[in-house]
């Protein structure tokens, strides 16, 4: 499942880093903190590795 926005992609990258042990989970904030527990490493990788070109900074709520 690719990210819908740049912000979502950055959060997935931060969560992936924590899941791999590269950063502390306590350093995470917001969506990335919940992503670490609710998503697998593969799902986080897929979301974080998509191309950023053409994505909005934040996804619309609709």
C-alpha cells in the first residue's frame, strides 16, 4: 500500500527505522508511533519507499 502523501511517507519511514532498532520508539510522535505497532516491517517499507514526486504534502480528509 503506497503512501498517499509526503507526510504519510515520512511517518512510515520513521516507524520503519524504529521497528528495525535504528531509532528509539520513544522518539516517535504522532502517526509514526502507532504505525510501528500496527504495521509489519514489509508494509512500512512499501509505504516509505514509494516515489514522492507528485504527492501532496498532506492527504485530504475526504
